[in-house]
């Protein structure tokens, strides 16, 4: 899988000389070094400098208003201009005058008040993966303030030292050029950069949870809950640095059940990724089940996301999916430690939504209890099939979320009974190769169970 953590790596791979079309004007707030200016000019850009004090928004506005260019105009500013950039937007900056603003890191003023015109220019803030967490948190809060005002905004990561290199690092040239609408020399890099811009501005939200105020409580984050949340970013820990993980808002699952479905014992959860889970809520009540619906100042848990790209939608087809988003979303956690034998799979507890919660008197997985013990082990514990695939009408249908649209795309986890014998055999007996072919992590069935499991699924197929 490809994550945002690989962005700098891709820059290193694809940093080749590229002649961008000369149809954009790059305006620097303060004059860049001569060798940086030469790089941008060589790439075909018109380079202009405002020559304003970093904090002087009035000077910048005057110079921008006076600027005459037939090209699209983009502003590049440093961290010291953060407050002045916010002032430009609040003074009614529009995309007719300026197509976008690229800010190299962002300082968070004591009071950041942002207003923006309906057609305000887009904004990208760039940081390095090695930046201190406090620096990254400030940049994310800055971006979020603009996004709340309807500005298309994104935070992007570079590898360490890229922003201090002179002449300007080729990776920065490609990122700024992509921001200005030009395709990098790699389709993979282009998709990653585009996802980074689009997803934060169109993803799902968890507003429905936050409207249930009777069941919400603000709490300090315990080490246990913090570790649960940070698990989501294990492939790119720097991405998780956007949040301090100090406080959270908990949605009380027991209180909600008692209010909307009193006396119901079992809970079923379906996710925005098509996954499914069901368990005995009474059994887990002593461990205080709750859903994290907000972290720190972030009220949309779907913003906590990373991106990946599978090589195929299905192992038996040639169709290639678009880049996908993996959001954390609202996530089920427990206020008290859960015994090892009662642990629930983590992935299937993420990306929850209010409409995906239901309660029942009967165990939704009761039918599974009649299956042979070794089959139960495979489908509910060892390989967790039931959470992504359905079996005899029970279970999930996991899918990938298109990072450009926030909608499901191919790669649906079909009911186990629907796979052809050829596909099923290949999946079970050649799992490593199939996973590599599709671009997924392997999930092999234990060698001692595999033949029995294959025969059992084949029997289900023959019931059709």
C-alpha cells in the first residue's frame, strides 16, 4: 500500500528535469535566493517578488492589485507571513486575482480569525516530516481554520531538509507545480498529491454523532486510547503528528442503547468502509464501550486519514482502481482494559457512522455458532472473514474509498459463496502471490485449517 509517508520518497525517485508550460506567474512574498529564482525560471515560470515585509498584508495587497499578468498567479510565502496571509483572505482575496497560496509552514497566531470570499483561492501549507509535533499541529489548525470558511485547503509533507535545500529541491518544484495545475512526471505521484488536496475537502463527516449531545462527554485522552488512535498511522507516524491527542469527545454507546433500544442485548456496527461487527453489548458494558467522535479541536474524525493505491481491483480482472483513502473516522474504544479473550479486531471498529449502529435481542452471529469450531476460528478470529465478507447473508462487504470522491470503488469483498472455485483456490492456497498481485497485505489461512475451510466454503457454494 502507498501512504502519504512515501511522498518524499517519490519526490526523490521522480526528480528529473521537467519543462513546465510557461503559463503561470509565481509570486514570492520576499525575494528567494538567486539560485532558487534561476531554477523556477528554468522550469518556465515567470518569477515576481512582492518585496514586502513578511507581516505587511497591506503592502502585499497593494502589490498584488497592481500586478499585471496574463498568467494564473500563485503566491508563495513563508511561516512569518501566516497572519498576513489570513488578513489577505479576510479582506476578500478572490481566485480572480490569485489562484492559490502556498505557505511554507504556518505560525498559529494567538487569535486566528479567518473570513473568506466564496471564490477564495485554494491554500496549501507545506511542512517536513521531521518537524516538531507542535509545528505540525499549528499547521493543521491553520489549514482547518481556512477549510471551515470554505477554502479548499490541504497540509502536505516533505522529507526532512527538503525545504532548507538551495537551490530549491526538485521535489518542491514538482509539488508547487502540481499545486498550480501541472502534472508531475509520474502518474503515481500525481494521484497522491491530488488525493492530498481533494480528500480533506470532500470526505465524510461525523456530524450526526456530535448532534447527539445527551450521549457526549469530553475527556482527557488516556495512554490506552491514544495508542489506539495512533495505531492508525503506523505506516506514516508523521501524519499523526497533526493532532496532539490530548482530549477527545466520547459517545457513550451504553447510554445510547438504553435510550433508543432499551433492553436490547446485542449491537451491530457497520462502517463507512463496508465492514461489519456484532457483539454482546452487555458482556462488554463493564469495560465502558465508547466511540471517539472528536479529538482535540478536530470535530471530523474522517480527516484523520492516509492514502494508498492497490494495483488491481480484483485478482481475476485487469481493472486498476484509483487511489484510495483510509480514514480513521469515529472509532470504538473502551474506557477500561478488555481481557485478551474478548479483544475485538481494531480495523473493524473504525470509520463508524450513527446510522450503522443497530441493536437486537438475538445475536446477529448466532448462525455462526453452529459451524464447526475450526471454521468459527477462521471466520471470526484468526482471519476475521466475517467482518469484511458475508457468509450466508451475514457479515460485511468491505470496499475501498475513492480518495477523489469519497465514494466506494471496486475491490468489493464478495460473499464467500460467490467466488469461483478457481479464484477461491488461488486465494486460499496461493495467498501471498494473490495479495501481492492486488497490492494488499496477505491474510493466509493456517495450513492446518486450509483444506477443511476450502471444503466447507465449497459446500456452501453448492447450496446455491
